[in-house]
C-alpha cells in the first residue's frame, strides 16, 4: 500500500507543478502594466482554489484506505488536469494574439 501512496504523491506533485506553471504562464500572458498586491493575492487564491479538490481527495484516500477503486480520486485528478490544460491553452492563445 505504501508503494501506491508513493506513486499518488508523485502524480499529485507533478499535477500541482504543472498547474502552477500554467498559472504562471497565464499571469505573464495577461501582463497588466501595474500589478498590484491585491491582484497577486487574488491570483494565489485562485491557484489554491483550483488545487483544493485534489488535495482533499488525496487526504481522504490516505485516511479511509479504500480497497476498491476510488472514483472520486480519479475525478479529482481529471478535474485538476482539465483546469491545467484550459489555463495553459488560454495563456497560449493570449501569447499568440499579442
């Protein structure tokens, strides 16, 4: 079971890293001339909100220790990857249109 949790931790870390990179790309794609602290705090809050479903599902999986397939965990990974792809696609479109 520890091997499974190790792989889940690796996949989650990579997912969070990709999410962070895509949001950083979006942050610089929508280059606002005057970035305020409020904008940065909102940006950080959005990143945390997008990563929360996966974090909650991982904690739930480690506490409950399901024997069968955990559909909620898979859906949380898919949601995080979909958000990551959408944010990266929007930032890429914005960079091309500049």
